[in-house]
């Protein structure tokens, strides 16, 4: 995965939502602010996604109003409003250098906050941290009991990206040790090419918007 949300992550969120896993998820912490990634130049792809999944309801119209400028371009922190589509109304992020982060901290070190979250998400931060095990520990410690950890991280290849590939055995080991129950495990590949030539939209059945 790359730094930032993408359409496959959005689809997995939709699956969790439609299957009822997000019913008690009101708050979310992202490890690194993850913007809505657009590689194809089609800034409206997330709006089209929202319309195709939720219909043209009030919360979708609010997402359009709050997340796009008059030229149809996404605002930098549009993920905050995107999460609201799924009932996640409180968004926070942590990063050492990004000025948009709510908490400024080095994720190589233990992260201690005065609260917990219903969900912790990481779509491409941990593989860049030398002390990657601490990032996983912090995520677990900041989840409320029964909360959801959502990871989209590289498994293989990407030899010039980050410091680590994270094998599936790590997730299964965390589950077998009693830290988590695995809800979903999925793989995708060639994401940049799929985004650029439009195969991802076709695979996820996202119609072209106006």
C-alpha cells in the first residue's frame, strides 16, 4: 500500500460498514494523516464511490460540499469527511512531521495518549518506521477493547519503498496470541497501474460521475 487511502481501502471500509462491523466505531486514529489518494487525475472518484454505495443521500451531499472546492478538487484533509459516511465522526491523526496531524509524536517510540479509539488505521506508515514493532504495539494499546485495527501495508515487492514488507504471518501471530480476531485478510497488487488506466473503478463497479 502507499501512503494514503485508495479505492481498495475505501471498498474494504464499505464492506466492514455494510457487514455491521463499524456500528460501534465513532472515533478513529490514523497513524500518519492519510489523504484520499488520486493517481488517475479524476478527483471525483471518491464522490462517485460514495454515490454508488450510499446513493445521493444527505451525507453524500455533505461530503461533496465539505471535501471539494469549486473546481471539483479534493481538499487535503478530505478523509475526515469521507469517514463520516461510515459513521466515524471523530477523526484524529498522529505524525512527527506532518503539520496537519492532531498529535505530533515519533511513532518509533511508545505513543501514550489520555484516551482510546474505536479504530486505528494505517495505510502506509509503519513500513517506514525503523522500530516497526513499537508502532503495532502503540496501535493495539490505543484501541478500546473490541476496537478495530485496519492495516493496508506492503507484503512483498516494493523494494524501494519503506524499510519493511509485512508478511501475513505477523497478523496471524497477533491473532493467535490473543491480541486480535481477524475479520478480513485481503491482497491487491499493481495498484498504481490499476488506478491510472481505470481498472480499479471497473473492478469495484464505480460508475463515472458528472
